């Protein structure tokens, strides 16, 4: 059996620490990328609470919100990136725009 790729060890350990230290975080899909980045995503009707929980735990200061149209439905993506425990962590949360109190900007096809 081959040894794990060295650049993937740090993000794998960071993910283990994140989930062990914060067992009540919402479940998201995780990917440990070959370049050493940890990437999490959640696509659901309303991801606002999940996004807020990760922002708080990871210490994210800025979130990019992008409206878009998917199969005729207005959606919102929230993107965040942070260095946590010396690991680049990026996350993407996608929701129906109707979940937001304020309507996002209109999206043209």
C-alpha cells in the first residue's frame, strides 16, 4: 500500500479536528484536494444556518454572495475562504433565493 499524498495529510487532519471539536456542525460534503485544499459544499433549499455556523467556527470575515439562475429558479451561492490550522479551507453553500429575507439582484439569462 502506498503512503498518503503528503499535501493531503494536513487538510485531512484539519477536517478531523474540525469535526471532532465541533460535533454539532451541520453535515456537508467534504473534499480533500490534491493541492492540499479542504473544500466543503452544501446545496439545499436553505443553507443560511449551516453557512453561519461554519463562518463562526472558522472565523470567516467575508462571504461572497452570488445570485444566479438554475433551470429557471433564482438561486444564491455563498462562497467563503479562510486559512484554518494552516490549511486553505474553501466552502460553497447554495440555496433557493426565496430563503433570503432580501431578494438578491436580478439575474439575466
